[in-house]
């Protein structure tokens, strides 16, 4: 555990004393989610705020669509974790200016503790389920478990559960066909801290998609998709029971890598081979 990681974790631990747990963005701006109505959002349902607008019918339509997306995301969380323990508050932005005002930049969605922020590009059940998975995972981890949970695993579970086309098997095949640099299975598992994860996202150009869109080029998501490639087969084979047992073991003090590999071996022992992400450059 390096000094930077220790510093970051300690910093987040201090933030936890407030109702917010930060996930890699501006504290001050993310903190605006604590008072969404002061920041230009309006409530449309319990736990759901949307960017204010003048057209009432349009606002009602957007609210109804988001409620349907929330129900689908909740079903995906329930299917993966067996039950839903977390109840995140959702904030939806319909403009990039709104998203940026809350600290969102470049990404599609964000989670600040139990508060989800959606950009105009993430107004669907996939990105709700992705961020909700982070909240659900956190709600099930002890302090110790959370401390030791690598970022690549948390992201991989979120990617696998949310089934977003942007991070799909089909996108992986497209990346391979176009020889886009991707993290190897081994390299992925070295992305343990949020800093390491964000550095890899930057290194692979995954934070340059706004510029690609502006140039009319396809987006690339090599790091998130690599995490999905690792976790999709793992989750499929260990199942809900295996995931919960794994979380229990990590909470009880089992080293993460040992517990992860043991869960995969146990599934393989039942006659199911866990396909590793292919070696990549
Ligand atoms: Zn994520």
C-alpha cells in the first residue's frame, strides 16, 4: 500500500464522516448534490431529481422514463446481489452544463456515496445500474473489505451487471478488430486504486471521447470493457451465492486476490471453466 493510496483512503475516510463518500471528483461540486433543489434540480419522485425545465409535459415524460429506467436497474442489482440493500438518490442532468456544474467531466455518470449523477449521455438503466452497483457493493463491505477492494473489481462488477453496449463483449471485439490498445488481464489487476484506474483510463484515451464525438469518430472504452471481460465470466460462474460468499470472505479478512481466484476455482471445480480476458497489448 503506497503513501498516495493511504493518503487518498484517509482523505475519503474523513469525508465519510459527512454523509458523502466521494468517488473521484470535486468535493465541493459533488457536495451540491446534498441540496439538489438549490442547485437547479426538481424532485419528480422519492429519491429522483431532474434538471429543472419549463415544459411541464416534457418534464413529466422525462421523469416517467427515468422511473422506468430505475425499476429496470433495480431489477439488475437484485438479480446480481440477491436483494437490494442500497437506495441511492438519483440526479439527472439533461444538459452538459448541469453535469459540469456538479463536477461531472468527460464521464457518462458518477456516484458520490449514495448519490448518483447522470449526464445527458447516461439517462438509461445501464448507467443507473452501473453506479447503483458501486453503491450496493459499498453497502455490503466492511471498512476493511472496502479498503482492500480493488477498483478494477468494483468497476468490472458494475460493468457486468449494467450490460451497457459501450462496455459490451461486442465493443471488446470491435477494439480487438481495430487493434485499439487494451489492458491485459494481468495489467487490469494492477489497477487497484482509484488513482491507478483513472490513470489507465487516461493512458488508453478513454477520457477523450468528447473529442472523438466532436470529430465524428467512434468512442472507445478499452479499460471499462476490459474489466467487464474479466468479471462477466467470473460472475456468471460464481453466481449470486458465490459473489456474496466472496464479499463475506473479504470482509472477514481474506486477501482479495486469494478469495477472487478461489471463487473462480470453486466454480471451475463444478465443471465450469472461467474464461480469462484474452492477452492483449
Ligand atoms: Zn464505475
